[in-house]
C-alpha cells in the first residue's frame, strides 16, 4: 500500500472551497453534508474535479479519511460563522438497544464469542 503525502487543508485551500461550495448548495447537517460532497465529487460539479482530484487536495471520502474531513468541515463552517451543521468532533456511542431479555446486541455478541471460544 502506497502512502500519500498530506495535502494542505488550510481554510483558504481548494479543499475548504469545496466544503463551502457543497454547503452553499445544500445547507444541511452532517451526515447529509457528507452525502452532498460525495454527490458533487461523483459528478464533477465543483471545477470538474472528481474524487481523485479532490484527494490530491486533501478531501478524502474513505472511512479512514472521514475524521480529517469532519475536522475540515467544522473548521470551515466555524470560520464562516455557521454553527448549524456541527458534525460530531468524535463519534459518540449511541445508547444500546436492548432486546426483550434486556441484553444489548453488543452483550449478545460478546456472549456468543465467549461461548464459541473465538477471540
């Protein structure tokens, strides 16, 4: 696997302009803004750039690049003075849903893993 160079994602960068462009098209919160950014990239709506060109400028859409994208979105929108879409700075754990026996899906999985002896 090839390591990529870290791109400049300052608030005046092309990456920040991309975020502003997407937010102006559709003023929604996270994760809807992420969906909008993916659509814009897939269609090349912003300057004709697709995902590859945006990746060169520091905008990545993979699971591993999402935290950096979230931070960029937060910084750009706070600089713009808009606090509406506030994507989560960290991924918070949702309250667990419990079944009729009072066991959560996570607890049920742990019990199954222990029973099977799988690490």
